C-alpha cells in the first residue's frame, strides 16, 4: 500500500489515502475524512509508480 496526500476539493484540507499499486487503474468515491463530502478518486499506476491521481468534487 502507498500513502498519498492531497487537498480535498471541498474544504482544501490536506488528507491522505492508502492506494494499492497492484491495481493499475482505479476509480471510486471516497468521503473526505475532514468535511465528509464525497470525492471522485481516479488513480493510475505504471510499473508500480503512481502516474496519475485526480480528486474531484462531485457535488
């Protein structure tokens, strides 16, 4: 697992998420641990390296 830090697109607080590099392409919704709003997460790995991460507001 890989810990990734980013800013919530709602409250702008820095939060972290554990990402699984064994899954090359991921997309899911996760609630912000600070403000509880839903965030659309998109993750891409290539050869075990994080090459794409996007956290967008879906509200």
